[in-house]
């Protein structure tokens, strides 16, 4: 038995015959479905079962099912009941975001510019370019703070800009910083810092994009 919403979902509004719902399960989800319903029989409930279904009109939908067995007075199972929720749009959005994150990771890792992600000034992610520039392994860099490996050319201005960012007055700013390398040397870099905010407008992370300008500055000083 189905309510009208379920009938509309499956396109069965005018169908009165018994329907085998397992026939709608996408072939890629058959084993998953078998294990889920095996658990239903053994445990008596099924939670967050999320298969892909192929409907009669050819459409593919993702659904979430929560259900339980129905027992008679002797505690013998005589049927099952469940609530089905269409999560197709939600699933598509998650897949899109996952793909976008994958693409972003590829861009970050292959960027010629150094990129560092920080949380409360602690380094939590660094790309290959900055690791190569400074000579650190990523694990070594994650034990550092951005402040501990760099010093702004104008500390007073840099601190003022960071305070304004933390207060929500700025989303990004650029300064020239001197970064200390693992071997004790240093590079000078144009450092662009951007705030990454959550939906409430609070800063979750800061991203530093680092461009090595050591040679340019040395050439400038030489000509002077």
C-alpha cells in the first residue's frame, strides 16, 4: 500500500496491481540493497538507506528510506513500513560540491604560487609550490604558524590590516613578507591574505597566496 505522494513519485497513480519495488533499484545498488534489507530482517529496522532508483519514465532518483518490520501478536513479521524521501537534488549538490573541491585541489596543488591555509594563524594546509620554496615537508610546516615563518616588511601596517580583517572590515589585503626557509635562508614574497567566512559571516580560515619576488627586489636594489 502507498500513499498518494509515493504513487506520484513512482508514477503509479493509476496502477492498482501489486508492485515489486525492488525492480526499481538501479543495478549499481543491488548488492547494497540486498545487504540493507538483510539487516532489516535481522534487526527489524532500516535507517538512512540511500539507493538510486530508476523509474518507469527513465528518470534516475536518489531516495532515503527509513523503515521497520510490522509484527503480529506473536512477534512474527508480517510486513514492512517505511518513509521514502526524495534526496536527488541534495545528492546532486553534494556530488557537485565534491567535484568542485576535487577541481580546486588540482588547481591549488598545481599552482605556481605558494598557497597556505590557516586556522587561528596555525597552518593546516600548504601546497607543493610553497613547500618547494621553503624546503619544508608539509608535516613540518603544519607544526608552524604563519607568523613564526614570516615577518612583514612593515609590521605595523600588516598588524593593522590583520586587525581590520578580524574585525570584519576587510576581506583581503596584500603585504610584502620575508619567509624563513628550512635551511635558514629566506625569500621575500608578495603575500595576499583572504578571509574565508562561514554563513554567519565569521572567519573560519585565512588563505595566504605567496608570490616569490626576491629576484625582482634584488634587481631593483642593484639598479638603485
